[in-house]
């Protein structure tokens, strides 16, 4: 007999995997908090038992870059994402462009955050493809000393590596979360039966 309850509701996800800069935090399917429901967060700062900072990758807003920055003249709308509940009046960006944007801070060998704002605007206006290469966020997600470690012990998040850098900044919302969960393997297959909107069942 198939144990459907175990498949659907087991969220014991402790794996001993230690988070680091560039790790993804994948929200467990029952987390209903406004900013983090079906969220996938990329850690950009992490100290074991210390503080941490991350960016929610998949929560798209109704804003575009053109709405916020008059200097952006590119016609194709560039979406803005909600990076988290902190400093929501500040614009952040992550990218795979490396030295093309001076003063960027590396998160991994293939991923950077921030950098020279004018250089970024010039690249965008010159037609450099932003989809998959650069993503813009209002706000970020932060944890006080030891807070993230406590949440990990409570199975609030699963920790995983970036499965495919070329897809990290492609897609959004619930479909993005489901794609990452699918990449995490059969151990998490029960998570895929939980839509963002429970009324979708």
C-alpha cells in the first residue's frame, strides 16, 4: 500500500548540507509567510551561527526597470522582483556578467551582485540580453545572528546548490519553485504536489 501521507506531508529535510554563499534556500511547501511562500532564495552572505543575507529570486512584482529608472531607454519591459522584506526602497541586482560591470561583488565563480550602476544601465540600453544574465530586485532578505541556523533546524528551508546557472535567472513564481524542487531529486517529490494556491488542487 502506498503511504500517500508520508509522500505529501513529510518535510524532514535535514541533510547535513551546510549553507554557504551561493546556496539556494528552498521554502518548505507549507510556509505561508507573505514574502517567502514557495520562495527560492540565493544566499549572498552567510556566516555559520552568524547573520545572513539573501535575495528571493522568484517573486515578480508589477514594476519594470523602466518604471523606476528613467535613464533606462530599452523598450522591452524588464521585470523587477521582490528580493525580500528588508530595504524595499532600494534596488539590487544580481548578474552573471562579471567584469563587464565593475565593482561587482562575487557570490560564486559565476554569479555576482551589485556593481557600477551606470555601467549596468549602459549595458541594458545597449541591448545586452538581461533574461538569464541579470535580474533586478527591490529589497532583500536578512537574518540576525543564528536566526537562519534555527530555521534550518526547524526544516523551514531545504538547502541546495544552484542546479544550472543558465536557468538561475529565468522564470518566476510558483513554476520556478517547482522547477528547483524537481532538480532536488526524488526525496522531495512530495513537495511538487503543493501548489502556491491551495485552491488549485
